[in-house]
C-alpha cells in the first residue's frame, strides 16, 4: 500500500513540477499557493546543508529571476519581496540567496547572514512605517513549525495589531 501511495505521490509531484516549468516559461498560470503541502515540500526541498541553488525551489527560482516576485530589496546576499499570500498588511519575506533548507541546517558560518536578515527586516519595517507601532519576525522550521518552502526565510509582519502568541 505504501509503495502504491508513493508512486501516486511521485506522479502528482511530476505533474506539479511540469506546471511550474510551464509557468516559468510563460505558458501557464502559477498554481495556487494552497496546493498540497506534501507536494510543495517535495518540490521545494533540496539536499540538506546545500548552499547551492536548488533546481525545484521556488525561492531559488525567484533569486534566479525564473519566477516573478514583487521585490522590495536585493543585494549580493539577500532578496526581499512581498508575500503572495499576505497574513498582515505588511508581509515581506527576507530570503538569503544561498539555498539553506531549514534553520536546522544553519551553522556558525551562517551567523552573520542570519543577523543581516534581521537587520534588513528592521530596515524594511522602518521604511514601511511599522517600526514604531511594532512588527513580528518569524523563522519557521520544518513542517511541524509551519515551514512550507524549504529555503530559510524570515517573515516580516505588521501594519495591524497582531494576535498574541502563546
């Protein structure tokens, strides 16, 4: 039964991958952000610990300009863009250009990079006028932590009163 389910999942993943490729080539619309989390995770996961760009990672495709994004910042190391499914009036993703799948894949060499991600989010919050009222920064890790794109990214959320956590 598990083998049959795996084969079926593989067919679905190939179908979604073909659709994404057709989108990148301008032949089809981008699939809904709400399609199967399992399919999305499979498509977007690169080998753990890889700093190389992943062929099937949506954020790597944005970094390579293969997929469009509403960019708000870019330098040699980071890219930031408005989330396509915003959870607040301001919802920006700050993404390193290097492919790092999860927070668990970070090491001491990435400390400066993560610090620069936070400082960029701080500057974007100020530029958007939400720094004084307040904002939230979120790094999700793995599916149980809410991560759906397996390329680390920092969410900057603000522009309204956010619900308390905990």
